[in-house]
C-alpha cells in the first residue's frame, strides 16, 4: 500500500530536439524528494504520456526507479488503447518496482460505464499490486460515477485506491458511496485542498510546480493547525488557479513554473500549447511569489 500524503506526478522534460531529457528528469525527482513528498509517480497527464512511445514510457519507469532508489513508494499510470498494451505496461511497472498502479481509461472511442468496468477488471486481474483508476472525466472525456467505482472496488480486492479529479463535494460523495474503503488521492493541482482534506482525502497526487507548498500545507493540517494550513494554502492558491485552467495550460505554464523555481529549461514536444509573453510574465510573477523550489518567498525553507 502506498503512503498517504502528497505524491508528485512528474512532468516530461524534453531537450531542444524534443527527446526526453534524462538530466532534467533526475533533477525533478531529486527536487520532489527534497521537498518531502510521500511518493513519486509518473506517466500521467502531466507527463504527457500520450506523446510518449512504449519504449519511452519504459525508460521513464526505469529512470524513476533508479533516481528514487527505494526512498519512497513509486506509482505509474498505465496508459494504452487495449487490454494487451496496458497489461504489458503493468509488467514493465512491476519489473521497475512500482508500489501501485493507476489505470487510465483507453482513449479509443466513447463507451458506457459497463465497457470501462470490464476493461479495468481485465487489467486488474493481471496484477497483485494495489491498483487505482484515474477518474477524470473533465480531462479524459470518460469516467465512472461514484456508484460505478464502488462496483469495481467490490470486484477487486487489489483496487484499494482511487486517483480522483473532483471537487470537495464530489470527493465526500465518493468516500460515502465506497464506505471509506478506498484510499482517495485528489488531483486538480491542489484546488480546494483544505476542503478536500476535510472531505476525507488521504492525500494528493500533484505536478511539482507547487508540490513543496502542498507538502507544508498537508503537514500543518495533519498536525491539527488548520488555520495555519489555510493561510499557507491561500498563499499558493493563485498559482494553482493560474496553471489549472486546463491540462494544456498545466503542461505549458505549470511546467515552466516548476522549471523557473527549480532552475531548469523547458522545451516543448509538438503538438503543444506555446507560451505567450504575457503568460511567461505571469510565470515569473508566480515563481517569485512561491519562491525558489523548497523555500518560501521569504527565503525560509519548508
């Protein structure tokens, strides 16, 4: 079982020739570990998984495993248009030492809930690892209701988690319908973080742009200092809102926000949303407000 808390879902960093940048990916993992994350994940929407070939996805798994070196649990999103491809990626994740898996619905077509339940079931049957699904209809164009999630959970003892992308109200409903039996990790960049924790979230799976702030907020909340947690969240909230207008915005500007804070360069892999001068000015402003990665704007370390 993966640990509760704040987990980082990595960005894909590319070089000027649009190849995966090994050094930048390593620096990203190191920065997240230094920030105190409870786990590292990769190959989700922030990792631009749909732009990565099978060999690149396998390489990212191996790189993350090498860089994490057993210090925190690793999770990998399983992407693919067929059961066979997803099972093959499950095997690669197992070989890399994954502690848990996150299944994305296949992007091919648009189908009813029953079809996705059967698809997920066949992939879940192929592994003994703890498995979550990524339930993000607003980002993926397909998803399951809370009742459908509960049905799937009852079928599979290894479905012990869920990667949700919902409002605090939706999270509370999901937890109620599943009788609190799933470990719930929300995303959405940390929007409504305090209210999601009040609703019963076990943690968050977030891209790294403000993950150090999220770690500090979560620690304050779990220590019982909700007022200080809310104050810390209020400082980070404008930056979260800025990057979470869409997945394309997150990849374009969220990645650049993290890069500005961590001292990295960003090169896009086409097709991509290209930054504007005004957008880059906003990135600089938010980077200054958040401070260097791992430190508050006043220079104090988290």
